[in-house]
C-alpha cells in the first residue's frame, strides 16, 4: 500500500515550497504575452523531473499546452488539468512585495499565481514525487494537461481538445482545484459559471478636443456611460432582454448542498474588506445569489485623462471591459447576440462590442460515479463530509471543450493550497504555507484512494 | 511714428519662430509639476532680453508668476496676461513627433503649448523687440504677467492678484489671445466661461476581487457609472436640480455679434473630425449652443484593468474627472453644492467629490471704451470688422480674480498665432508659421494703435 508517503513528506518538508517558488519566480502573463515560452519550458522540465513522459500540444497562435503521461499500478486513469499562465499583476502599487519575487511573511507565501494556480501544480508535482519516492510508481495512471491561456479565456483549448482528444480520455478529471474551508472540511466544486468577456469601444469626435467644445461635440465618455447604464439596473438586475431566459433553477440536490455548506461569511467579509454583502444578503439567500445569479461586471473603464491633477479635455474615445458570468443553461454566444441587439435597440448601434473570450457554464451532476467516489475519499480523509459547491462564481473556460470533445466527468477537489482570502486575481495574492503541506498530503490520498478505494487513511 | 517696424520684421523674419521653439523645447506641465522652475527662468530671461524690468510674483505653493514692466512713450498703460504652463501631452502615442521637440512639417510647427499659449508669448516678445528695434522704446507702457498654473485652473492667482494688485492696474488688459478666422477677419473674445473641475471617487469592496464574486460584492465601477448617468440626460441636459437657474439669457448685442460671426463650421468639422455637430446643429443654433450652454463633461474615467486583453476583476475603486463649463451668472461654488446635494438626494452619498479647480464666468460688456478702441484697431488693421465672440467655451480661471482685485477691463485680440485647428489640449498641437508672422505684425499695430489712435496702417 501507499501510506508510506507520509514518511517521505516528513523528510522532504520544503520540497513543495521550493517547486512553487520556482514556478512563481517566472512571470507568465498570457494577456501581456509575458514569459510564456520560458514558463512552458520550466513546467515541462518539472514534469519530466516527476517521472512524466511529456509532449507539447501545439495549435497555431497559442503558447504550447504541456502534456505529461505516467502509467500507474492500477488500471484507473485520471486526467488532471492546470494552467501555467497567471492574471496581470496590476495595480502594481498595491503589492507589498514584487509579484514575481515570491516572498514569505508570517507563514504566508506571496506571489502572483501562488494560489491561481501554480500552487496546485507544485502540490501535485510534490505528491507525485512522494508517491514515486515511496512505491517507485504511481497508484493510478495520470494524464496531465497544463495549458497557458486560462486567464485569457482559453481561446485555443477547443482546438487542443479536439486535436488531442485521445490523449485526454480518462475515468475522471480533476480540474484546477479547490481547498479546505474554515472548519477544516474539504471543499468540492462540481461546476463553474460560464463567461462572456467583451470590450466596449466608443469613438466620439475623431480627435481629443478642448472641453470648451463640449456643447457641440459628441462625447465618447458620456456615450459609454449611458450605454453601460442601460445594461444594468441599480439593483444589479441585467436589463438585456432575454438575459435570464435560459437560466435554470437549482435542483433539490444543489440546494441541499448549499444548505450544508460551512458558514464562511465572516472570512469572506474580512477577505473582501466589506461590512456586508450586497442587499444585506446572508445565509442561504447569500449562497443562492452567489451560486445561481448570473452577473454583468465592469472589469475596466478608461477614457481621457486619468493622471494627476486637471486636464480639461473632451476625450475622443472611451472603453469598458465587461465580463458576464453565466449560469446553466445560459449560452455565451446567445448572450453576446442579445447584448448587441439590446444596444442596437436602445440606440447605441455605434458602441462597438468585441468578444475577448467566452465559455459555457459546466456542471457535473451529483449522481455521477466519479463525483460519488471523490466525495467518499474526501470524507474519509477529513473524518467529516465535504462542503460541496454545485457551482462557483469562477469560470474554467476549457470545461465546455473538454465535455464536448473528451466527455470525461470532472470536479475540483482540495488539491489547491489557496484559501478563501488568497486574493486570486488581486494584489498580494498568497497562500498559507501550512495549507501547501496539507494540499500535498491530500493529493497523495486522493490519487491513492482512486486506485484502491476510499479508506486509505490509517 | 512707429510704422518702421515693418522693416524690422522683414529683416528679422525668423526671430519669433526661434523664440517659440525655445519656449516649446522646455516642458512645463503644471499638473505634473514638470519643468516649472526651468520654464520660469527661461521666461524671465526672455523678458529681460526684450527690455523688461522683471520680478517674480510669489505666493506659497505656486510656481512664480513672472512679471515684467516697461515704460512706453505714451501715458497709456496696457496689462498683458499669459501663462507659461501647458496641458499634459497624453495620450503620447497619438503624437507624430515628440511633444517637447518642436518640429516643422508642411509649414506648421508642432509642439505642446505652441498654440496654448507659448505662441502668443513669442509673438508678443517679438513685437516688443521690433518696436524697440525701430523706435528705441515701446509706444505704450506694458505690464505683463505670465503665470504658471493656468492649465490647472490658476489656483493661486487669486492670492497673486490680491497681493500685487498695484502692479497690475492698467487702462485695459489683453488676455491670452485670439487669432484670425478663415475669412481673414480678426477675432475678438469678450468673455470666457466659468469652470468647476471635480474628481469623483468611489470605493466598493476594500480590495480588488475575482469577478466571480460579482453577485455579492459592491461594484465601484457600476456605482460610478450609475452616479454619472444620474447627472446628465442623454440629450446633454444636466439633471442637477437648479443647475440652469443662474444662467442668464444672451443680450441683443451678444446675439447680434453671434449673427455677424464668420461661418467656421466647415473648418471646425474638419478640425474635430466629425461629420456633424450634436443634434445636427448649424448656423445660429450652433453658435448659441456653443456660446451660451453650460456643460458637464467627463474628462477622464478609470477603473480596474485597462491593459491589453482580459482580466476578470471586480475593481475596488473607480474614478471620474469632470469639468462643468459655466455661463454668466452661474457660480462654481453654487454648482458644486448643487452637485453634492444631487448625489446625496439620489442616494450617492458615498461618491466622494473633490474640487480640483474652479473659475467664475467673466464677460466684458460691448460698450466698454477699451472694447470699442480695440474693435477700431482690429478693423483698421484688417479692412473689415472683426468677428466678435461675446463668450467662448474656454475658461481663463484668473479673470475673476483680476476683476475683483484689479478691476481692469479686458478681452482677447488676435495676438495668438493659433488657429481653429491648432488642437489646443489635444495631440499634435500646432500653428501655421505664416500665422506667427501675422500675429507679430498685428501685435505691433495693436500696441502702437493703443498709443496713437486706430489708423496706423499706411
């Protein structure tokens, strides 16, 4: 059996942190085409070091996805998904240490990507090294794909999944991962929201002008503000006709899972530095809103002069970046068409809409055998049932392509060392180092448990 | 008599351009505290070189205003106003040559400030050098103040005018100047709009968040968009209660002047690169809107991620810069109070409003003797009556202080080499070099005319 890995972990305590610091020292911002080739190389070399046969899955226009395969002692085949790209680090001035210089403070490791999701790459690598170091081989066959465009909406994953579907087939898939909650319960995630990411551009006059001409010239900034205001009521409800039509109601099993979740409100308020959530929501109402409400979010706004002091300019251009998070069974292309139709109908035909990314919502049903098996492993590890999210606010843009071309059931399990206050996508992203050790240990149990059954904790 | 200056001008043809290139090579961006000390030094040295006794008018917190005085052969005393600061040069990527490297292309000189208003400083300096070079002295006594904060709303001019009122008294004042229109008519400007410049800041959650939390967290960007949308109807009408209360109607003389203006619509459409003006305005309706409509303009918008590609962030902060251009007899402090009251009444008490600058509208009446005298000189120079703007969209923030503490009547006359397409405040600001020569010549006539009467053209 494989429980000997505990000894390995005790004698190699700093290994996962070293791996993680190497991963986080290399910038890899897909949106800015920064460091992607170097990062692909680093990831591939680390997979080789953990015993994988690797290859690069290439499609035109994308940084290569790194693929690794390693045969295990049981016939069970598990697909793992991660991404080696990270979000941009801006606003840089809010970081207390440079985002690409991993820094330990008070038992926490700070760096862009340390939680989302290089931490999980390191935790998985470390688990494989431990399992091999203990038994000489892995308990299950692992197929691992690590792409480089998750944070820009995985625009080429469709092509990758289609071309390399045979490499990706497996009995189950562990997506980019979840963690443990404040009560020490493992959290499982069965679904992610869909996403439509667009940029709205408005052109007013052909050139910036002295604002003294404001009475007689078109204003790009006002036009954008008015177009945006037409999209959403102040109470948050999206005004685009038909926006909610395809949103299905939560099932009884989903509502039951929400009701059984650990109360994380205090931690979430502290993490986001808010006194209360919108509309004073709490309890089940808060959980339902978070899980099953689609949103229209303004991710960026830019027009005219934004520097220090005063500039009296009438800007010629204005821009907004928006993301719509979608619930089952909303379709991003349908929402895009409705957005365009709404703007046209409201007289904003001149507002240009460019799609920068899209993903469909994906949910794995509770009664899938893979789901039931992972629930059992999680419970046996923790001695209490996991806290299960039927769907989370985040998006894994690749899941739709994976479902269509590969058809493997999947979920997120606690292999990621991040926690509720990690600040993914925000300044000062970090993990707690204790959580990293736990993630490695959990991963070992998970991989072993899938091979031998659920009761591997002594 | 002084008409000998024509000979001087012919033999010193490049002098004004050289002076102007020196002035424009030195950045002097008040908003960014860039190059102000160096610019003050350069201006003072050029005034000394043109025969002025200079001193620095200092008040705490401001770059020094440069003051020069030179006694003339007649008792007439003329006050001149200019400013040595310029607008920020952003967006830099739209400039075809660096903004602080004066560059000649196709008979035009490109640089930030070349039109607004270093061109006029150069044209006045050059006129004084010509008049002295011809007669050994100036025809009138000149008092010249050149401040360094006009483009940030002249926040310290009130203190300067109060402390140094005795130095500024004169029979009339030529403000920062006007030019010639497309028909070759001199243009006179009798008034400028008031200004209220504010920054609106909104804080949502305490930190940027992953946009997957958008269903339950406050959004600073949406909050700002909604607050802005409450301020203005899509037709441009300002919704702040009482905003228009103090706006007086144009007088018959003002309407008559508007009707007599040269038609500049083609040139303006070309300069702003628009097919039409707002609401399809043309003719008198266009002129009335431009002259007598107060505006609320969005000069800048910023929130979240504005770089390349995709970042799925829920930004914690959002900011807008706004300028309100005001007509007689609107008062900027009254408008500020009404803006605050409106936001509070609409439920936007959390939207922070910071005043970054203000100025009252100032108009000199048609029947002022100084106005009549300048009209006569302009007509005698051009052989046709000037085109007169009772009020323009721009603002000279110092005029209120000048009126209160000094009381000298003023206007803008064609001493500025800029033209309707100069792009003041915009990228690729430029003048036509032929206009620079004309501005110098006109200034010579103007100064001589004020001393000796209006008929100095042979």
